[in-house]
C-alpha cells in the first residue's frame, strides 16, 4: 500500500505545484500589463519590484516542478509492477491531462478574480461620479 500512497501524494503535489506556477505566471503577466499603462513613476517602481519578486518565486516553483517530475517518474517505475504497460500509459496520459486542466482552471479563476476586482473599481468610480 505504500506505493499507492506515494502515487496519491505525487498527484496532490503535482496539482499544488501546477497551481503555484499558474498563479505566479498570471500575476507576473498582470503586473507586466499594469506597468505598461502606469504613468506614475512610483507605481512603476513598485510594479517592477513585484515582477522581480514574482519572477524569483516562479523560478523556484519551476525547480519544484522539475523535482516533482523526477519523483513522478520514480513513482511510475514502481507502478510498473502493479499495472500493465497500457494501463501505465493511460495513467501518465491522465496525469498530463490533469495538469493541463488544473492549469487552465487556475488561469480562469485568476482571470475571474481580476475581472471582479475591475468591476468593483468601476462601480466605485461610477458611484463617485454620480455624487
């Protein structure tokens, strides 16, 4: 049963690191877009610092992903003794699909959060202009 537990842990950690990479990527992109339209020098400086920090975190997350990939390969090797070759291929295909779907879901959640923030800011602007 230890091998099954290792597979479960691998799947959870793979999902976590995928979420982390996706969130950091979206936040870097958002900060880069904001810096292009920012006019205030102070705001641009804050955004540049944020991009540097997020990029560093993204690099660390990529290292975690590489580690997780190596561990996943080791787990899959262990699964060879329990699964047929065809089933093992299905498992790896499903894990790849899960990573893609988790990433897409995370991107959509970040975009929704950004859109909600923008709607809130617009509502405040409209409310202030009505006064």
